[in-house]
């Protein structure tokens, strides 16, 4: 079975995807890491993330890059969003994601276009969202706990810029797929959000079983 989890930055989709992975015993791919690896590679080689040829050349990164802590920074998230608008970059990363999705036994993928492009026939689809303020607050707490000195206004501006770019790009823009359930985590604890996600997946699987 394939479970697709999509949503904007800091919506909680990664946490939910991992919890679903534990619940259903399925492997999870955070597809944002692939775009982050491309963004980081462009940065390291001194390329221009807005230049399609530079971004495409960076798609040959090694798997080991996917575990680099540097991938997790907001700066690399923003670079990832910029390289992800290029159609050739998206194409270069498709096979890896589809191979993961179709592995025997099933899989969970989280990202922006899983239910719309990568696995439109997924058995269950969830779109995780939260208000911009709540998402910025999560980033703020996260940065504080890592010894950072975050600025709330710039976090809000970064999230809004990323939302706008991810939702308005020409290729595979972020949107709620047909048949996806919307899960707003703004006022939910992690446990409550996970319980709702499991209930949504179970209900979608049941509906499919009944045809
Ligand atoms: O989920 P994330 O914040 O790690 O993603 C970083 C960026 O990568 C995101 O702003 C847009 C891009 N991305 C994408 O275009 N498609 C995906 N399936 C996953 C991420």
C-alpha cells in the first residue's frame, strides 16, 4: 500500500509520515530531502539555483548527502524550493521517488506533489496544513532549542515566500489532490494529529475496500 502525505513547510507532515510509518510498519521517504540535496549541491559548487542547467547538474548528488545535518537548515529549504521549480530537476528526481513508492510491501512518501504527480493512485492521501503563524512558531521553538536566535518576522516572511513559490510554480505546484483528506494541525498536539491521520488513512482504505 502507498500512503501520500503532502503539505507546506513546517505543517507537521514529516512527523505525521514517520508516525504513520511506525503504525503501519512501512518505510518512509522524506522527498523534500532530495530537493534539499540539490539545493545544497548548487550552493557548494557556486551555481545559481534559479538557473535550470546549474540546478540540473546538481541532481547527481550521492546518497550519503541525504544524511548531512546541513540539509535541515531553513536556508537550504529555501534553496530547495528555488531549484524545485525547474521541470528538468523534478524529472531527474521522479524515478527515485516512484521506485521507493512501488517497492514490495508498500511505502509512505511525504512532500508537495506525492498525491498529484508521484503516486496519484496512492491508497491513502493526506494533505497536512497549519496556519502560517503556527508554522513560524514551530520553527521558532525548533531554532531556540538548537541554540539559535530566531527572528519571528523573518520566519513568517520565509514561510510565506516558500508557500507562494511552491503553490504558484508551473510544474507540480503544491495543491490538495482529488480524494485527499485535509488535516489542519494548527490546534492539535502531535499525538492528536497522528491519531486523526491514522483515522483518515483507515477510513480511506475501508472506502477503497468497499469499492
Ligand atoms: O518538505 P521540505 O521543506 O523539506 O521541502 C523543501 C522544498 O523542496 C520545498 O519548499 C519544495 C521542494 N519540494 C518539492 O518541490 N516537491 C516535493 N515532493 C518535496 C519538496
